[in-house]
């Protein structure tokens, strides 16, 4: 509904900024990364926005780039991730860092963000795989082809990222997905 706002920055009260547009002051929640990059009050700025309409509130979220807004929208679609947690993630890391963490399946990197525990980080990695960071090259040693499917199956069954990766390392090269899942589950049951 409101995709972008351009106006005079009149107030910075973390995590909210107020922008005057034609005499109307819009309060906009922003990640700290955006707040730090804003010019001094009195300057004209443009923010890409996302309007969240709930029963008890209409909240406007703002971002300096469309890429950051897209990442926010992807984050809030993840089960258990609300707008506040999504802002926290974007405050704690850049979109490129988030994309790299997802591509490289780095649970630890995500758990450094306040409000993100191990289970939430694993859910983020699972649900955002191929969405954020899909354009980044895979790091050496990361999973490819059918191994991705085996990893996703193990994660969805409740195994941690580290347990799943350890089980994958024990699999023979070129194993088919169904057989790989069976072998991985067998090795995990022994541990």
C-alpha cells in the first residue's frame, strides 16, 4: 500500500524515525543499520516501506534499500518470525551477510542475533534456503545436489544442523536421496 516515502527527517528515536511528508509526520520503525546510515535531522530522505496492518495497529517499517525491504519481507514469512525479530536480524547483520549465512548454512552466525535461538536459526536456514543468498556462490565444502535434500530432510525431522552435517560427511559420494536419508538416520540413531 505505501511502498516508499520521501520527506524531511524530523526525529530519530531508536528504533523509530519520524518523516514529515507534506505536513504529516509518519513514524516508521527501522533496523539499526538503516538508522545509523541516515543523515542529520532536517535532511530529505527516501525510505522503502512495508505496512503491516494488524487488528490493534498499523505499523510502517522503513529501509534504505529495496534489497533490505525484500529481506525483511522474506524473514516475516518464516514461521515464528515476527516483524520485531526480522528488524533485529537486519540490525545485527547486512542483507549480504544474512544471504551468506543462509547459503553456507551457518546456524552459529544467526544465533548471535538477539532473539534468535538455535531452533529459530535452523528454521530460518531451512525456510530461506534458495530465497535469500541464492545468487551467492556456494562456499567450498557446502552441500550440493541431492545432499541438500538429505540435509533438509534431517533438519525437518528435528536434527540440528551440526548433527545433520556430521551424518552427511559419513555418506558415500553419489548416494541417492532416499538411500542417503536412510543411511544418515541409521548413523544418527547410533550416536
